[in-house]
């Protein structure tokens, strides 16, 4: 593994930064302490800073030479509303809030790259260091863009990275095309007519209608879309009734849909609505169906993916890269940036959890789990990747 020596020598301080952020988690659009820390470090290293995009967003600007070329490197900053079960020294000090997805490590890795780039500047052009708020459901990427990110920071391409538990620490995974799924949610309310449960003929049972809808929706996955197209339709909540002897007026069905393409998503939404409305009508009930599209599919661009893969190989060799990693049905709002700019999103293996110090929780070291902790051994690896990616993209002619 070919790591950058000054970054390796900065490892202990990067770990201290990462653990400090972990101990002080902040939810989406509340990342004020984290943003202040990031801005202070960037300023300390002589890097001009833009603040205020999407409330708490921070962008550092590192320039060198005369080239108009530019690259964006993005890290997310927000934590999750999760109760941490770890008890080690850097565990969350805020009940109900936790860096359970490794965004603390993402911030620290990009800060490590920022420090090196500011001190060495072995490139010709501009590196935009994007510290984004509100990835976890807040759509911070889209909001930064809506508030002028790409106008104020014109870049040719943008790149992202996420740690990935269960993959050997320090190895990378990437694939061209769909890498992560779209994230969408639905809520169906069937409106019937309440009645005594002993006299069901005097009412219109919304529960039976909801059951029929729920079962029929699964045929969209098995009979309407192509078997070659991947999609998930999961019902995660059903709410109805308040007593054993009452047929309620309404029943509510809630869940999520994930796809890798917008075309498949369009099909699923259309069929869900049609099935819900017509099935409800068959029971003399009515249906109110709401479908919300949160994050689009994250689709890596072929040219930029090949470029990133070459950079990764130069650091970890062929054995350290899976360039056809299996996509995940999880979602990421970096997808919005890839809709506007070419770029690539990569996974960096976080290991199986053996890195966790004494005092970790009893659960697995998985994302969005109370026992999770970022693997600090990744800090110089991720920072080296960011530096080598920027230098290669802006290589001096």
C-alpha cells in the first residue's frame, strides 16, 4: 500500500479529530459545531472557506497554478438519531444521537487531504473540499446545489466516498453505472366505514381492502417489471383499529420502494396507485395514495469511474480493488450531485469490527447500528486517495 508519508505522520491528530466529532454528533442541518471545527482547521491551513450553503455546509478552496480545471471532493457531516451502545471514551455525549454511519471518519479523511493539498499543491487547478450537511434524509446535497454550490464553485467533476463494513479494511469497491438505489416512500390510507365487528355487513372494512392491496402490490415486482430489473417494494407499517370489537374507518399502509432506474420507479409508482384505487373501489372504499421520491439512484459515470479505479490501483494495487462491486439498495444523496456533474462514488472497506476498542456495544459493527464505530486505520488511506485523485485529475502538463 502506497500511502503519503506526511498524511501517515498526521494520523494521530486525524484520529483525535475523528473521535472528537464522534463524541459530539449533530443531526441534519444542526452540524454547527462540526462545521465550526472544519472551517477552523481549513483556515488554520490557509484554505479559503465558503460557509452557509445549506445552513451548515462548508467548502474549502485550494488553488494552484493557472488552469481553469477543477475537481470536487465531498464528505458528509451529519449523525443519526440512534442511541449509541458503545461506552468507550469517545462515545456520543448526546443521548439519542450517534455517528452510526461513519460521517465522522469521512470528515476526518477529507481534512487530512485538505492539509496535505494546502501544504504541497502539486497540481494545476482548483480542488473544492465539500463538507456537506444532512445526508441522512435531509437532502443536503440537493440543497447545497439549489443554493449555488456549482455556480460558486464551478467544477468539472465531483467524487464521493463511504466506508463499508463487512469489506476488508482498506480495500475499495466501485462499479460503473448504478451503485446505490433510489429512496422513495409511500403512504396509503384506505377509507371505509366503521361498524361493530359483530355486524360487519353494516360497514365497509378498510382492513380487508388494505390486505388485498398489500398482497397485490407484490405482483408488481414479480409480474409487471422485467425480471432483469432490480427493485424492492417493502411494506414496513400497517396501522388500523383501536379495539377488538370495532371495524375502523381507516387503515394505513406505509413503506419504501428502491430501484436502480427512474423508468422502473415510474412503473412501480403508477401500478401501486392503480392497484390501490381500483382495489379500494372494489370494496366500496376509497384510497388516498401518496408517493414521495426522496433520493434518485446513484449512478457512477463510466469515464470517471475508470479514472478513480486507476487511482485506487496506484495506492492499494489490483488486489485492493473490486471494480465490479455489487450495488446496494441503500441510498445516498450524493446521487443529486452525480445528476448534475460527472463523477464517481466509491466504497472503502471498514472491516468486520475487530478494530473497536474495549467498551464497544454487543451488536455488530454495521452501519446505522448502536455498536458501530469507524475504523481509524482508514484515515490515511482515504486521505491518500483524495490527494492522489485530485493530483491526477489536475496533473500539471
